[in-house]
């Protein structure tokens, strides 16, 4: 049945083409294969489908009748799968495991995922917040978001935006201690320190030209970026934090950026998924949606061309 249907599709292309050679070109096959398919159909129907000459082939009256019936039959056949596909896409259900950094997961993913979950009530999201690369297989993760490189070959990774690091402080602190004009000035001012919650080690401050600095006596330290942010908004210290965490407060004037010229190169914002087996429709839907959301330059900046 499958072979006969393929032959009918070849036949319909041949009916619309000026020659078997042109039909073969449109199908991406050889003229010999087109000729063989037509001859096999003619043997099946025991009637000629084309009048042939050395250069052209003209469909017979019987061939036109068969062509009309074939189009109707194949259209009904194709519509069966189109309708089934639409039905499946309209009823996307099941679990999708996502991992993301704590701050991105808390600040952005609820808003990103709400429209999908409202549109597809059967969609189940399981979110795991981790600042480090998660073992997708062991943790049953379908989609991951990460700041920095993803070099594991088990994953298909795509950079969708940039994450600049900004040095910020509250206006009240700058009014009290002044605004630094150099890195050396900054070292003499109250600074915060973020602790890696996975390893317990402090993250150094990073600057341009590969410089870094670890405050020996920070005014404040903690292992949660959002808690650090609250202390910085309270005017207790200067902090270095990613753009996506600081930007809402910078635009409202609750934070002020300093030493912009000393900022290090931006880091990639990555979305990734496992590459084992076919991608289920529910995972593809969520992956494509999150990719578009994270690529929105109003929320996450893009790399500037030099």
C-alpha cells in the first residue's frame, strides 16, 4: 500500500510537470525512477496514463480521471495525519523537568511559564533550582538554563543572551561614602561577598583585563543572591551582581551602577536539553518558549557587535 501511494504521488507530479525529467527534478530523484513508477501504475490499471513522444508526455483521458481520484484520496489521507497532529499539539500533557539558577528561576520562570500552563492544563512542570550544571539524566531534567559554558556532549546547548556583571550600590550608601573612581577606591569601601552554596567558597569580584579581587573583610556575606540584593538595596555595601538581578532596580533608581568601565566581559546565558532520543512535543514546546523568552533583549542583553 505504501509503495502504491508513493507511485501515485510521483504520478501527480508528472501530470503537473512538462516532462518526466522535470518531474524527477521536482521530486529530487532520477527520470528513470519516475518512468518506472508510471509504468508500474499502467500495468496495475491495465491502461496507459500518458501519450509519450521523444520529448514530451501528455496525460491521457484515463490518466486525468485517475489523477483527480488520486488527489482526492491522497488529500484525505494527508488530512488524517494533519488532524491527528493538531489534536496532539492541542492536548500537550505530561511532565517537563527544568533546572535553572535560583535567581532566574524565582524572578522570571513563573512569568515565562504561566501562559503555557494556562493554555495546557495537563502540562506538569517540575523545577529544580541549582546554580551549578545539573546531571540531567540522574535528576530527570529535560531542559536546563545556565550562566556560563555547557561543554558536556550529552547536551544540546544554545547561547540566547548575555549576562553582564555590574557593580552597584544604593543611592543612600553612595551619598554617605562617595562613589569610587577606581578599583583601589572600591577596596576601601564596604563590599559584599557571595558564597558558593555548593562548595562553601567565596566568589571573587571580577574586573576587566582578567583582574579579580577577594575582599578580606567584607561588610556582608551570604550564599543567596536575592538576600544579598536586599542588603545592597538597604545601603549596607557595594555588590557585584548579574544584570538580570540588578536591572529592575537600576531602572527604578533604587541602585546605581559604578565603575562600568572596569566590568569584565559578559558571560553567555545558555539554554540546553539532552540529546538522547526524539524530543517529546511537550519538551519541544517548553524549550522553544523559554528560548524565545530568554532571548528577549528587553530582559537579557545580547552581544554587541564590535
